[in-house]
């Protein structure tokens, strides 16, 4: 084995191993510890050549370690005579490991016969002389390095060795080409594309030829090459299992097809394009490429089953062996590559049969990455795909279903940490918000922080006033005397309800909000200081509050800030214990889970520029839904609660009462939970169906008959017509081409508000009006109930479709912590893979999904997987826009290279999908704008903010 940085010692070490008759196993010191351990354990190498500085990276093993930088005294004592190894063409030359679908790499064993054939063919085809200079820059764990090392040594050309990691730095390579007058070198297409973006290529006059292999070569890249260079470009193809390359093609600036061919076989090599029955396919028909000839590897080290699967008997051997002799091999290697013959006999590469891809020249089994990902304890399912970017390069995308997505509940270990963290974030936000209270504002009507999601502006005072009156009326209808308000904020509800009570307790997590209330209590003429007690504490803290101490507990516009549905259940359990028999819990402004998509579709449509596409609008809506950090509850949850808490004797789910249409009246509802109430004598009720009543008929009934209760079933909620229409377009957008068209069509929706007429009837004939979800499964309908005001207690509407069995609470809510869990999971997955896989196998981006999409027959539906382009993937922080000119310019560069719409100053380059290739592109682009920094500096300063400080 040999583990060294690229150096003169590496060249010496390789020659020494071969001259001694050994086969070398390249062990890249940049590999993660786990992969190093596997390679050494799998090969059981007896001797390991390395350097003293690298010994600390190597795991414990049984190999004898020889350090080529510190053991020269011992080496000098060995016999200096020329050594005859006795090696034959059948001996192993090297074992190079490539990615394996089982999660472990596999070692291809290549013999001297195949390697020598490949090198001699290259000398015949691309003759090198003593005047040529070959650049060795490919990592020696990649088989292209074999001809880079040995072709110049065989022919007398000069070997120029690039510095360690120099192959990633295009500026360094250009200078090296100029300084060393390089004539021949190799690029994988993705790195060639980066090089062609540099400005000083015209100075590389020494180049005679560039060899491309390792990935498919797009013709646009080939044409770009000829625009910038005046030298040859050759496209070679071959797997590690067949001694580097087996076909070749001389590129031309006149080639017109989209795909550059891989050409014809090299010397003493046979190429067969076969169908599933191992029969040759005609010209133009797709077949799997099979390789025969002297360059075939022995097989895979210690993998006899895989060797037998991939290296099959050559069905053409008996007939051809008599004609062509020893160059015909009895075996064929099944490449898994889909190819076809062009009319002129050249071969065109079309793709893969399996899930193997090549990234920057490295062959990767996607199944290996999926296997390793699946071993992470927080991963439920994963799919890894190669995604072609707009520039034609391949990038790896990992689609992951996390355990938290499928488990729904946090583990007992996670729950305290994440609950406290989420509550702490809201606490910080509201402390900051309440500090913005205007000095001369009405202290009894402090609406700071009540801003519209549509505009970001404060909700108009008139709308907030009506909202407050509706909440206050509902609470006071029960004549509360001993009240606990959880989440009292700036005192909006407190200052309206407390004057009617004997005792009023208010709790909140914001000390700033509580201080505002205390200040106003001291100055207010309401004289409430004696009856109001204020406590700073989270919602689930009932310490010091006696059982059955309250007749009313209020949670108004608070539930949405709870971290999880389980937290709400815990709060309600403690609240029920604190309520005296006959009391109630009022939950105001509960966000409706069933309207989550309609809400975000409506908000994003209002915000959208008219000229954006419907597809862009949909992506924004999907992103907002996925990143929702507030808790939304299905109304059915509150009826299902009765199965858990039999103390709840009645559930009233009510719509807000308002003449205005805004997010508070369209997408939220109120709930009253009656606790241990006594059974009452049923009052006679009169019910009318929506289609069977008119306003005049209802007016006549209320005036002449005056029943105690009149209900109208199934009224259409006209406040939701527009949002639900938008939602329908969101789900089925084929009828709409542009956002502007949709916005214009919605402007034509002018609907009357029937609540106004119902309110007038109630006021005229002495009724109170209750709007309620009678059926919690209905989205856009409600019941209107008229209750005669002489009744001392408010009517309690009976709800239909009560849950008969207890269900998992998470089924009734979203998961506000999911974005936070996702943001933490992605860096964890990246770090996890970095300890187990080489850098080139780490996915560039991670997309977290609720589930992996499947076709009707249960197979992976690759077309249904979301594209990562134009999406800010789950990031480590929320978006913060660039603030300085330097940050803005750097963000524009990142956005262009990464193909994203927006970049925040705290976004991590590598978590956005960046890698070393894209890092080089960023550096090259930044250089044209006057910024100088290196790839190691980008690796160290991975956010816009950090990089801006550096430059």
C-alpha cells in the first residue's frame, strides 16, 4: 500500500513497488478515517509506504510502515544493486478501489499486460518525445493517474508533478502550464469547464493536446475548448476494470451532434454492444457496452461473486479465438453503459443501465451513498440521484425522509431541548417586538406586533378593534370571575376582561410585555392593580396555581407559538385540572390546519410580481408550507380531546365575527371547552338548511315565532371563496399561464357578506349570533345559530362527527419544529458522510421530503422528485439579506454559480450545494470583480458574512 501526498516521493514509491514485483494499492490520505480503515483491512497490505506526517491519520494495522521522508537512513543500508523482480505480464500492477453499490468500495485488480498495452497504444497514437512535458495532477486513486505517471517515464518525456490539491485550483494550473511549458495534460470535463472560464488561457501556448475522460463530454464544452485553445482535444472512455481507457475519439470544432462520441477501440481491445440476450445490436440501436481484450482486469479483490456477475464468459470467444489469437479474451466485462453505433462505426455514450454515475471522473455507485445514509439513526429513507446542472456538469442530490418526518413525535431526549429552544426563540422575538411600543399609543389597545402577513404592515386599527370586541364578547358571555390568561402579551384581552372579574392572573414568557402591563396598571384609572397578578413563565408552568382555582382560562392567539401538538395537550391537561366544575377554556385565534395551503397560496399570490411564472409561485408556496414554524390545528382535534379528557363536556368551535376579510377572520377560529358542566334540559331548536331559507323568511320566523334557538346549516363561508379559489389554481394550474392572469381574475370576485345581514337580524329581534363549525370536516361552510338573549347561559352548539376513538395527536397538527430539525439534520448528515466517504461522493445538496414519491406499481417515481434548482434548500439559519456592497456582490456570485434565487449572509456555501468545483468557479468569478481569495479560505469562511470580512 502507498499513502502519500502528490510528490516526488510518491513517484519513487510507485516505481519501487512495481520494481520489487509488488502491486500498489493507492490510499488517498484525504479519505475519511472509516474508508482508510476499510481499505487497509480489506487488502491486508503487508507494507505501507507513507510519510511521517501522515502516520497519525492512519488507523492501526498490521502493515510494516516505511516513511519515505524519515526512514532514509534505514533505506540506505539496503542492497543498492539493481533488482530483478521476475515479474511477468500476468502479475498484478495495481488494485484501485471504486465505489460499490453495497456500501463498500470494491478493488479492481489490473495486470501488467493490460497496463502496458494501454501505455504502448497511447505512445503509438499520441507520440511523446523528449521535448514533451506531461502534467501529473490526477489523484493517484483514479486510474487516469497511471498514464500520467508512466507514459513520460517510458518515453523520455518530462514528468511535471503538481502540488498536493493543485488539481482543484484553475489559476494555479494555468500558471503551472505556462511556467513548465506543459504539452499534454488531462482534464475531466467538469474541471475543463472551470478552466475555460479563466482569463489567461491564451498564455498557454505550449499545449499540444488535452485528454478528456472520466465523464461524458458535452459538445458545447468541446466547442468552447476550440474557441479558447489552439490544440488537440481527445475524448477517451474506459472503466477501471479495463486498464484506464478502451476507446478514443479526436474531437473536432466542426462536430454538430449534441453528444461527443467515445469513438473506437484501442489496440488489442474488443467492444461489443449487446442486448439483454447477449446478441449484437444493429447500428443506431441501444445496447450495453461489453469489453473484451488484453486490458481486462482479473476481477474484484476478495469479491468472487461480484467478479462472476460482472466478468462473464465471452460468447464470441470460440469463433474469434481461431482468427485473432491471444488478443481475444475468454471473458467480457459488463460495463452497464448504454451506447449505440453511429453510421460511421464510432460509438456514442448515452447513459447508464443502473444507478452508477461519474462525478469529476470518479465512478460512483449511488447505492453506496444511499446505504451509508440509511445507517444514520435519523434517516428513514434516502434516494441519491445525479442531477445535471445548467452548465452540463453532474451534481449529487440526496433526497431524505427523516425519522422525525415518519415518527412524528420527538424522542424523550429531544423534546425538552427543542421545546425550550423554540419557546426561547419566540420569547426573544416578542421581547424585541414589545420594546417597539409607541410611547403615545393607547396603553389599553397596544397592537404592536400585529402585522399583516400579506403586506408586513400593521393590521388597521379598525380591524383590530372589531377583532378584540369579538373575543371579549365571547369571553364575557360566560360571566367570568376568576380568570387565568396564558400569554397575556401587552394586555389587549386583560384590560377588557379584568374589570369584570374578582381575580385575574396573567402569565407570559415576555418580561417586556409584562412590564408594559404593570406600568399601565399603575397609571390606569381602571384601578386593577389589586385584582391582577402577573407572572413570567411559559404556558406549561402551573406551579403555585391551585387546582380548580379558575372558572375561565384564556389562551388567545397563543397556541400557534407552541412548539408541538404534544405541548398543547400537556398545557390543556394542566388547564383542565385548574378549572373549577362548570368552568371553561377559551382558545382564540387558533390557526386552521385545513387552510394551511390556502393561506400560503393566498399570501404568496398577493406578494408575487405579476411577471413571475405560475411554477415559481407554486414553489414559493410549497417552500412556505414546508417551513411553517407556527402550530396549526385541525378543528377535529378539539372534539377528539373528549376521548382523552372526559372532563370536557362540550366543545364549541366558532368562527370569528367581523365585517372585515383578513387573515384573522379567514384562516383562524375560536374554541370554547366546557369543563365538567352539568347536564341541562334541552331547549327546542329550529334548524333550517341553507337552500331552504331566505333573509325575509328568517326575519319573519324570528319576529313572529321567537324560538329560543334557530340554526341555519351549511352556509357558504364567502370569506374563503377567494383563498379556496387560489388553492384550486395552486393544485391544478393548467388553466392559468401567468400569475398576472390569476391576480386579475381574482380581482373580479366581489362577494356580499351575509354576516352583516345576519347581525342586523340578531340585533333587531334580540338574539345573539354564533357562527360555528358544526362539522369539523367542512372547510368552506358554517352554521349560524341565533340564541335568544334572555337565556342566561350561551348556547352550546352540538358538533357532529365526533371522533369515536383516540387518534395520534400529530394527525391533527403540523410539525412546527420540522424546519428546525431539518436545518440541524443536514449539517449532521454532511458531517456523518464526510467521516465515511471521499469528498467527491458527498452530495452537493440535501432535499428533505415527507415521503419518497412512488409510481402506482410501488417503484421510485424519479420524475416526481423536486428539483433543487431555484430553491433555497433547508439552511442553517433563516434568510438575512446582504447589507453591504461587498456582501451583495458576493451573494450575486454565489447565486449565479449555485443557480439559486437568493443568498443570505448566513447561508453556508456547502449546505447550499457548493463543492470544490463550484468553489473554484466562485473564486474565478470573484477575481473578475476584484476579489481575491483561495479555495482553502473559502473552506474556512463558508458564509457570505465571513467571506466579506475576509476580502
